[in-house]
C-alpha cells in the first residue's frame, strides 16, 4: 500500500492500515520536519513498529541530507529480532514495487556472546568469559606477540576480517544476528567486529538501549554516530529505570575483598614488568602528563574498560601527580578501598550526598576529589600498559574505580545509602553500599543533546507529560492514540 503522509510517499507493506497508524505517522513526520524530539503512545498490537519503520525509511530515502541514519533501540534480543523481521518485510515490499532492491543497509548488533563463532570462545557459558576469551585472541599486544612467536594463538576470524573485511563491506540488505553469523562462516570473518564496523555506514541500526544509555558501552560503540541520526526508543515505558541503573553502583564487602586481591595481583604484575621492560611504565607516565585522551588511544580490540561520563576538559588535563606513577596509584586505591571497608561497618542505614561523602573521605584518609575523578581512566591506562587479559577477574576493582569516578563527578541527582543487611537476607549482616542515580535525565541528556530527533514510544506511557519531566527535555510533539474498536476482533469464550 502506498500512502501520502503530509506530502511524503510512504510504502506500507500491508493491505490495510488502521486509522491510528496513519495518525501516528503524521505526528512522527511533524517531529522529523521540526528536527525535534517527541513522545508517542500507541497501544500494543496496533502495528507501531511497522508504522515507525515505514515512515522513517520513506523520510530517509526522500531527505537523505536531513536524516542519514535510523538507530532503533529495543530492550531484548527477541524484540530486536522482531524489528529486523518487520524491516525485512518492508524491504521486500519496496523491491516488489520498485522492481529492484533498495540501496538500504540495515543490521542488528548484539554482544560477543550472541555473535561469536569461534569454536572455543563461543562455547563459554557467560558473556564476560566470551569477552575475555575474545580479547585474549584479538588484543593488539597478543597480535604483536604472535608476530614474534607463532605459537601464540590468534582468532582467525578476526584476522581475516582485519585483512579483508574493512575494504569489502557487506551488500545492501537487512541482516539479523543469524545472517551476520552466516556471513562470518561463509567468508571467515568475525561477525561481531563486522557488525561493529558496519554500523558506521549502515542506514538502519537495531540494538539494545545500553549501547546508547550506558556511558561505558556508548563510548565504545556509539560515539561516532552522526548528529543527523533519528533515535527510536521502543517499549520505553521503563526507560527511566534503564537510565538510573546505568549510572548506579552497588558495592558489598565481598566486592572489596576481591578488589583487594586484584590490587595484589596488579602489584605483582608491575614488579614483573619492571624486571622485563621498565620503560613501558616510564612511557605511560609521560603520556599521563600530557592528558588522558593521549594516554588512551582507542583500540577496538583492547577496550576492556571505558570512560564513564567525564567532561572533555577533564580528559584534556594532566593526570594528578599523586596517581601518575603506577605503584602510587595502586597505593591510592588501597587507601580508598580501606576507607570503604570502614564505611561498611554500620549497624543502621546511613544516607548521605556525594559532597558529604567526599568531605568525609578527605577528613579521614586525606583523599581529594580530583584524583578520584581520574580513577577509572587511570586504571584503564594501567591495564593496557600491563597488557593483562583478565577483565573478568579485575571487575571488582573496576567497579570500585567506577564508583570513585562517579561519586566525585556528580554532586546533584545522586545519593549514597549504606545498609547493614542485604534485602535478600534481612537477618544476616551483609552491608551494601548503594550509589544510586536519582535523576534519569543525567544518562540520557547526551542523547538528547547530540541527535536531532529522539522518539520515545511505547504502548503504555501514561501519564504522557511525565516523561518529558523526568527525562528533562522539550518534545515538539506529544500524542496518545487509542485503538480502533471498529475492527474485527476475536472475542474469546470462557466456558466453565
């Protein structure tokens, strides 16, 4: 079916369209014309996904300068696959009507766990273990070692992609996760890095919320997406919880104990590297004097850690002198960790603000705010210098460094709560430190600031005016559509 939606020719892959679908497209087009954000509510089961895809694909084909990319965010892998199937149906209809395949490239992106085809790594039971196994075969220092010692194993799929895949992008079409894995098997390329590379020049990208809202992941995957992209958050009735969770941290006594073990391991690694190549640490020290941006040149295969939200001016600064030296930095983390242990010795619930926490840590262990802000990036730099492939084992120390950076970066919109008992066992002493984001707009603000149109849509967004308030943005369009009751419906009969 061909539709005229406010002067825009829209190809709709079904023979019938509900009135609310057409009205939904009208409001959507007005938002795209105004280059602003919108909040749209339409009941589940009314064809919201195909309406979104049909209108935005038509707009993208008609206005290729104004809109260059559609970034469609869903919550789960089954929802992601459903969007890709709808997009395939739409492209098939375009091909029937136009007599040729449209030159549109769309694909889904998921984690290594869902895309890896390496015979050993893909069988690992958890995502963290798959990530660690992948990095152990693709990291730049591993590849350098292989150059001198051919017995060091590499991933043949990544090597083949690195040699040939970047210069031979995949053909226009729509690819789900299985399609990408099939291409990987056929050409001997890594599907994960193929997808990571392809999203930069694809017209339509479908992936999880976390690739845009979690700053640690967004910094790696989504930071080069153009401003002229249209971002859709589908099933967004819980988007505020996703935003809050992405900037919240929970630390238990077990986390601190394991973090202490991580520190001892890193100290031993520093001693070993000093015996072999002390200049590595000296070169890292010099880079840190010049600023974190220079110290952390991006390497797609080495990215074990990424930067939580830090202002650019901080990243351009020299790292504070008391944490530039690797051993001094580990001693600094040790002091901070011991302080956290004392804070977990509580008999009742304690709540305080980040500024109050920072005053207390300065008073008791003389740790200032500025070096805390650099903790996460400084740890990232150290792990890369030491060339360690134990990302899953170092996650407790990474979590502590993440907390140090967040608590020293944000003064408003966050709270710190220390509870003597875990909710799951309220009678057994097991203190937990919760650093909670209370303002969902903090995580999503970079998305609204960066992209010209962000669409918040779901089947249940009532009350509609609440979402612009809690996410702190001004929509150009807010609309709620009701289901047409005149359609033929199946009336169930329950027999007793």
